[in-house]
C-alpha cells in the first residue's frame, strides 16, 4: 500500500517537468515522504482503535478474609496420633 502511495506521488511530481537528476531525486524524496506520512497516520489510527477496544488488564485486588480471634478463648489441643493397641507377635526362635 505504501509503495503505491510513494509511486503515485513520485509520478505526480514528475508530470510535466524535465527528467533531470535533481527533479527525479526531489520527486523520489517527495514520494517516500508521502508514504511515511500515510504510514504514520495508519499506525496512529490503529493505536487509537486498539486503545479504545482492548479491555484493561488490571484486576482489582482480591479481598482477603481474616478470622476474628478472641484472645480469651483457648484453643483445644487435639492429639495427632491416638494410642492404638498392637498385638505382639510371638518370638519365632
């Protein structure tokens, strides 16, 4: 697309003038400058569309629930291992 813009502008600048090296150089520079201008406008438009349509990535912080601790209540101690009666095996001698 930008090459077409540059070529069109270069052709327009060279129309009706003598094809001297200085005129050709000026026309080519003008064509490239127009293509760069069009490219900048396209990129700015794409950036604006992206900024307006893509949702933000920020999330609200999670709410952490905290337990209310009563300092007057003592915690109940629960044993991890309960005593279990084992059957002893007779000696095999």
